[in-house]
């Protein structure tokens, strides 16, 4: 516009918006904003669920890469040597061998018991891979030389009042209390509860840990592991780490956290995503109908005006263009308002997080998803605005002018 | 300047055909202020719409400034109307979302002239119709007579060769009608503006240079000879 020429479509659109009905304008923008919110809200929550679930899998269950026994074998043999070798692979920042066995844990105070998988690790190694040591809510984490001590999850420890428990528990175990553990081989041992951890994950917080040293004294498990967790530099690099480990000549099953976790939440996420797609589709239909109706009513009310403009020599394209610009304006305002509302919701939900079985969910805004929804919204809106505008702008001048 | 030969217009309403113009041949010269008169339903507006390229005749030819405009396509007709023709309608036909100045400026803006220049020419024609003090008013803040003068200013802003007016005084009282007619007369006398105006008010006749009478979609030749003895069409 450097030469001072001014596009008539913009000229008309600006004035129609400025001098048009404020209430209708605000309502339309609000509806489009809500459409944007609806299109993205569910995926925001799903994003939060996925993020926390992934983080928990990595931090407490699988590390970045999990090594498991070969097909048809119960144990990884020579695990001590394997752990030492794995530590030397570039990109590995931590390695910890786990040995898990079924055991029945009984609260000595009240006789309540739970049968669980009890896992043994080397506490020093474990802190290089998992984050239990940062999640101790009472007492202390295990130390290398500990015997006769046990670390249990807060949900397993439970409450004296059973009604407060989320899952079956030992009915209120505290640090310093004694529990007895009955092993599969018939051995029964008494342990002092050294620490209680809380990660917010239901499965995780109902597990229990002892040191390798303690386990080895009960069972002949030296140099064996049921799994080895490996931590690398980042979750995204897990795939590369897996191949580095396999290339190193490890014959056991090597799987990334992602591959391990897929089965459990994968189906749920797939269903969520389907719901989300359906919702997005419905929202787009709603958006296009709203824009169509708004433009349609707008244009029907202005048939005479459009006839006048054409009569005095305003080109059809300029008239249609002015309505499309108005639609663009409505959509842009709606999208901005929608993103603000989404951020507002995200903020509120960060301060007051939603409680899910795996813990507190803080929403994760997926900007690429929002971008896609915005592009779709603009596309359907422009089409919905274009159709009535084009139809009326193509009417015979005298018919349109008759109103 | 305008030559119409054998202009026909047939409206089709389902199976019924209404012949609004049955072959009208006329000629209007540059600088004339011509009135089109006749009974209601005789085809005055229809004739004006054909001459003003607001409609396409079913038959006949129209030449404006020697150019055959009957063959123009929609796009070309729009451009032609913008550049060469001005319109004044009975109900003012102003754009409610534009203020007075903008209403008048819009045909100039559509021509692609710089905005400042468009506003300057709009303000200048608004001065000619006596509305210099109303530039930023919205249309509904004006009286009918004032609105009609805005619409006259809009018709003039692109300096058209012909201004068409379809009963511009029908919604106005005598005083405002007189203002509009005086305005037309001075535009015609002082600037040589060609004006074609439809009217059915007998007292408007004193303003016209010449009157074309229409009856039942045809020229009313008897009336014509009677009223314009000097003229032969
Ligand atoms: N769009 C249309 N469809 C069908 N018939 C029409 C249409 N427009 C006009 N007519 C008919 O054509 C004839 C001429 O109409 P026109 O409007 O030109 O009359 P007029 O001389 O302007 O009358 P008035 O003085 O009442 O304005 C009338 O019989 C009218 O009913
Ligand atoms: Mg008429």
C-alpha cells in the first residue's frame, strides 16, 4: 500500500467490524474461542497423563533401557560382570541390577499382610538410575551395607484406618516398625522399616525394596538379576542407547522404556486419542456451522447493501473479500482468546492439579496440536464464510437491492 | 452519447412473461437533463436500469459514448459503471456502516486512487451539495433530504459522464425535492452534467430539458410530440 492504494475489501471489513453489532461480535469470538479450547483441552490432559506416566516409567520402573533375561530363562546370569561392562558403554550414566522375588510381607503389629514382588538392589547403583532416594517421605533410603532393613512404598504402608487406603495395605506401618517377610523358599525374616517413599504412582508406591546383600543372605542369588536398568543421557536417546548396548554384544532382551511401557497405557492412550479426534471433528463442525450462520445472517441482513455496492461499481471480489476478512478477524480473535483461556486453564490446573492414579496431572499444552486445530479452524471458517458471501455477491443487482 | 435501439425487457415469472419494455429506441445527448415520465408500471425504472447497465436487456442495443455496452460481461459492466456512471436511488441506498465522507469516497477508493485523494474529492463534492459540516456523521444521523444529497455526492465523485436518478424525490417533501432538483439543475447548467431522471411528479417537468414519455413499455409518441414539439426522435 506504499502508493496509497487501499484495498476496498479491507476498507469495508474494518468499518463493518468497527460499526457492527458489538454483542454479536463478542459472542461469535467467544464461541470460536470455546471451540479452540474444546479442541485442545482433552489432548492437554492426555499430554499431562502421558508425560507423567512416561516420567514415572523412566524414574521408577524401567530406567531408559531395561535388560531382561533371555527367552525361557528366569535370571540374567553373571549380572555383576554385565553391570560393570554396561557402565563402560558411552552414553550410559547409571546401571542397577534388580533381583525380584515373590514374598509375603506381614505387619508385625496387626498381622495384616500383602503378597508382593520384593526387589533387591545395590543402593549405590540404584541412585544412579531411579529416583526413589529423592522420594523418601519418612526415614531414610537404604545404604549399601544394610541388612535387616526394608524400604516400602507409602501405599503399601497404608493407614491404620483401612477406609483411607487406596489399595490393600499393611494397615499403617511407620518407620521403625517391624515387618516379617516370608520368602518363597520358606525362609521368614523380620525387617525394620528404614524408610517410606511416595512417588504418587499407584503401582510403584505399593512396592518394597531390600539391599542385595540382604537378599543374598536369604537366597543363593549372587551374580544373578531379574532385570538390569540402564540410564542414559535423555529419554529421547533411549533408542540409540538400546542399540549401543546390543552392539556391545549383550544377548539378553534389551528394551527401551517406551517399548516396555507401550502395552500398559498404550491402549488407553489410543482410545483417548480416538476420543480426541472425534471431539476435534465435532468441534470443527460446530465452528463451521457457527461461522456459516454468522456470515449468513450478516450477509442476508446486508443483501441490499451488497446490491448497492455492486450497483455503484464495487467488484464482487472486493465484497466477498470483505466478508472473508471479517471471518479471518473473528477467527483470529477467537483463536487468541481460546489460547489465552487454554493457558488460563493450564495455569489453574498446575496450581490445583488433577489427581490421576499415577499421580497429579499437570496439563501439557501441545502447541503443534493447537497449530493444527487452528489451521483446520481457519480452513473450515473461510469455506463457511465464503459460500454465503459468494452466493449473495453473485445475485442480480436489482434483486439484491430490493432487499 | 446514449443511444438505445429497440430495447426490450421481458421478465419471466415462472410460466408468465411480463414484457416491461417492448422495443424502446431513444437518444440522449451530452449535457442534457432528461426526464423519463409515464404512468406507474409503464417501464420507466426498467428503462433506466437497462440504460444504466444495472440489468441486461432481453433485446436491443445500447451505446454509450459510441461504445456498444450491451456486449460487456459482468466484470466489464461493473468497471464501466464505476468509471462512467453515477446513480441516485429513491431510497438513497447508502451504506450504513460507512460515514458520510466514506460513503462518498468508496467509488473513488475502488478506482484505486490514493486514500487521501479520495477523501479530498469526496469532501469537495460534499461541499457542492452543501454537506461540508456533516462529513463524519453516520448515515442514520441525517434527514432524508440530506441522505439524498450524500447519495448525489457519491454519484458525482468519480466525475461520471451520466448520472441516473430513479425518482430521487419520491421520499422527500416538496422543499427537499426542490433542493435536490435545483442541485441537479445547477450541476447540469454549470458543469454540463448529463442527467437522466425518472419522475412521475408533474411539477418536476419545469426542471427537465426534455421529457421522454413511456406508456406500456413503449415510447408514448403522441405525448412526446405534444410536449416537445421541436424534438424529433
Ligand atoms: N423484477 C421484476 N419481475 C417481474 N416483473 C417486473 C420486475 N420489475 C418490474 N416488473 C414489471 O415490469 C413493469 C414495469 O415496471 P417498472 O418498475 O419499470 O415500472 P415504473 O414505470 O418504474 O413504475 P413506478 O412508477 O411504479 O415505479 C411492471 O409491470 C412491473 O410489474
Ligand atoms: Mg419505478
